[in-house]
């Protein structure tokens, strides 16, 4: 399968998953997507592909922004406020990582996203 066909297949697959997902699953998908983009950005940085690194960090920032917008500050109380602050911190670190070409900052944000994802995944297991 050529690269274009594979990309089209993946796009259709993601759209199908989104259309069938409940709100909990949508957040899981955003977290997964953010982690994927960060891993890809780190790889692009390691291979010296700076334009691709910037594009992927931009996508990760967009995903973190989407996660931040999903936080209900009115109903969520202190936990929601802390999560909002954490997402804002992640956006700041991603911006710095992009400017400074710093893979450690990408790892830092990925670690935070993994921790949130573990907690989020645990909600359905309870």
C-alpha cells in the first residue's frame, strides 16, 4: 500500500472512530493523538527535520488546547482549575521546546500527558 493510500485509510478510520465515540473516548483519543505527535516531533528533531518538528509540535499544541477547552471550570472545581493550569504549562513548554529544539521538554510534556491518560483510562476500569 502506498503512503498516500495508507494516510487516506488512517484518516477514514479516525473519522469513523470519532463519530462513534462517547465524550470519554474522545478525550482518550486526544490524549493518544497528543502522545503520538510528541513522539513524531521528537523523531523529526532527532533526524534534523526542523520544519516537520515544528508542524508536529504545533499539532500537539492544538491537541493540548482542545483538551484544555474541554475542562469545565465551573463544574470541576479545584481539580478542573489544576488541570487547566497543567494544560497551560504544557502549551508553554511545547512552545519553548519548539523554539529551543529541546527534546527533554518534549519528553516532559509527554510524561505529563501519559500520567493524565493513565488516570483517565482508569475511570472506565473503576
